[in-house]
C-alpha cells in the first residue's frame, strides 16, 4: 500500500474520532447538572437487583453461577475471616482441596488454574502456582486421590481434560500444572460436575440433562446412568469412593454404587440409596469425609442433614437427622464439615453456619462477596470453610466446629466417671477453648 492511500483514511478516522470526542464532552457538560448523586444511583441499582433476583429465583434450578452487577462492594472483614486469595482476573467457577490437605486449586473464566497452599491461609502473603487451560477454560475441577493430578471439565469443548502436577526439572522443585490428555467429548449438555473415585479406578462426569458418565482413567466410558431427575443440578463422587450421587429438578438425591470385580474390572452400577424428604428440587448436596453423613439444600427453602450409614442393601433408607430454614429463597450451596458437625449454607452473598447436632444457627455472614457465591467447601482438616465469589476466595475459620467440639467435650465431662477420665477431658476442654480464642484474637498468636 502506498503512503498516500494509507494516509487518506487515517485523516478521516482522526477527524471522526475528534468529532466524537467533542460531542461526548458537550453531552457530558450538558448532563452533568442532572446527574443523580452516587448514593441515589446505588439505591436504584439495588432495587433493580432485588427485582431481577426475585424473578430469577423462580425459574432457576441450578446453583447460582450468574454474576449480578452490584453497587460498589465494601471489602468483607470479619473475625472469622482468615484470608482472601487474590490472583484470578475473572470469575472463579470451581475449586477443590487436595486429599493430602496441602493444596487448594481454583479454576476461573480467565483460563487459568491456580494452586494455593492451605498452610499459607494464616499468613499475610499468598503465593500461587498458575496453570493455563490451553484454548479453553475449566468449569469444574477435582483432585485425584494421590493429589498429583486434576480432572477438569472444559467450557468450550465440553469434554474432560486431565492435568498433572509435576516438579520443575530445574532443581527448584517448584510445582507445575500441565494439561496431559483430553477425553473425547460425549456429553450433549454442559458438564455440571466432575469427580474421581478415591479408589483411583474411575472418573465421573455429570451433565445438565439427566446423564452421568462413568469413565476409566484412559477415557473409555464404563457406563452411562440416567438419573431421571429432569435436569441434573449437582453430581458428586462420595469421599469413600463408592458412590456417585445426583440431584435435580425432582425432590430426591439419588446415589448409586459403582462395582468392580475381584480382578479389578468394572462390573456394574447399582442403585444404593435415596434422600427423600424435600418438597422441591435439590440445588446442591455434600458428603462428610467418611460418607456417613450428607447435607442437602432445596428449593423448598430448607437444608437437611442425613445419616447415610445404613444397610441400603437390606432396603434401609437414610435417616433425616436435622433440618432448618434457608435465610432467603433462591439457588443455594451447601457444605458439610468433614466431621459432619457443621453445615454451611450459602445463598447469593450470605453464609449461614448451623450446628448439625441441634439445628441451631451459629453465625450468619452477609455481603461476604461482591458477586453471587460460586463455590462453598470445607478443607480436609475441617479448619476452614472456603467460599468464592467473583475473582476472590475467602477462607473462614470453622469457629462453629470449634464451638461444637467444646460443647461436646463439656457434655462428656459432665457425665464422665473416674478422676483420670475427668482430668483428661478437662485438659481437652481447655485445649479446645484455647484454640478457639487463638482464632478469635489472632494478634496474640502469630504463626
Ligand atoms: C520457585 O517458586 C518460587 C516461589 O513460588 C519463586 O520465587 C522462584 O523464583 C521459583 N523458582 C524457579 C526456578 O522458577
Ligand atoms: C431442563 O431440561 C429441559 C429438557 O429436558 C431443557 O429444555 C431445559 O432447558 C432444562 N432447564 C434447565 C434449567 O437446565
Ligand atoms: C474425617 O475427619 C475427622 C476429623 O476432622 C478425622 O479425625 C478423620 O480421620 C477423617 N476421616 C477420614 C476418613 O478422612
Ligand atoms: C474445626 O476445627 C477443629 C480443629 O481442627 C476440629 O477439631 C473440628 O472438628 C473442626 N470442626 C469441624 C466442624 O470440622
């Protein structure tokens, strides 16, 4: 292209841009006088949000994943807040803890995976290791039982990719995250959940229709489950590695047992048990660490905790242990602590902590995030509850759990017989109290 040919359009563009800038400046000065105050503006936005949330909550069954524009959010502070993890540049969509208790992995729409150290939650600085999701972004993520690989579903490809955690071979021993294999695309609807059995034998993917696929580790499908729940809202693998479970538009949670024969080859999936008692669709559910307890939260406005340690093979149903009301209607998330003592229910930007032993609410936190919460999960030790909303993750101390521990020990102490036993319990009570005090006034204790 010759110079004159190029410069002609350039002049035109410059003139046009100039005109637009001029027009904009004029308009601004005209409207400045009529601009409402920031406060009025925010109030209007709030009303608009309330309305749009109300109309949305009626039709949506899936847990909230949309982000609603909110007025400027005041950063969340609370004595229960241990730290805020910042690094992602877009919305966080999934997270998981490594079974060895060391790591938290987060996946975001910014196409990155970030690996955080749980040990550093109590420190000021939080380093992360970044892994890129090539040509795609991860929507759901789960750690392998050996804590050395990750299973992730992909947004664009709607398939599963395995990532490996490796060591840099430069002698620094720094961890790296890299994509290893991508399984063939098999789901017709978006994947809404992934998991790996703790036996290391199979992988589960669940999609928004009624399909659950069980895969071997090479990416071959072992079997397909039709959940008959109209629309799946949640699909998970139990920590014991035996069950897959799903919830959806129907009011039940269904669990299947995945069987392998003695030679280690897949044989079948068999219906195990159902959680029956909700009156409407179930948004979300969770297991405790030995899969003997489950928690669920439903469109009927309640959360429930269940005893799933039953002889389901003899036709026994899980028993309802506890139930409570959810603070406000709409899509909700639920997390059950590893010891099954604490239930956390997240709705929009609030979290309620419940004592599962007596159904009492212990804490209600509001405006935890600027955006609707996307994930809620207890860490492996049960010391932290993490929640994500927008680009950030908060780690909260499990104060409810510590309090429940203190109460339980005090109860034991009341009924204990024998001076040795009493002495030991007294010691445990004072240790538990001390741990609680350390959390609530961290200035006294710097790790
Ligand atoms: C290893 O990681 C640390 C901290 O994450 C970083 O400071 C250091 O530069 C890394 N070393 C190499 C060789 O990448
Ligand atoms: C529920 O499933 C039907 C078809 O089975 C589908 O058309 C609809 O979009 C689904 N709704 C949601 C909220 O996923
Ligand atoms: C579950 O958590 C409890 C307490 O948090 C712990 O003592 C127990 O070992 C864990 N069990 C499993 C199977 O991980
Ligand atoms: C909270 O953390 C304490 C200390 O690690 C633990 O003993 C307790 O079981 C935890 N509570 C819950 C509900 O996980």
